[in-house]
């Protein structure tokens, strides 16, 4: 079983996968909630972080703004 990614906390703090899908404007896309739920194990894709700074900018980790994972 895969362990939770650090971004799982972010998704939970925003209200869970359904709420994040709503905030991103993808709630009506089939499979959107499952996709966001998968991010709890895999991490939020860098493109999503870059295209939706309004959703993710307020979240901080250890006093530093959250950044996209290095690849």
C-alpha cells in the first residue's frame, strides 16, 4: 500500500477531494473527485499548482509557501 504524500494534508485542509475538485472547477468532470483523491498518494501535479495559485497560495508548510515538487 502506498503511503500518503505530503500534499494529502493540503487536500484535507482544503476540505477533502470533493471540495478541492469544486475549488478547481472540475467537479462536473467525470472522475474528478477520484483524481483529486489519488493526489493524496501521488502528490498534486505541478501543473495544477501552477495553474491554480489562488487555491493553493494560502497553504504553508513550516512557515514557507508550498512549492511544486522537484522532478
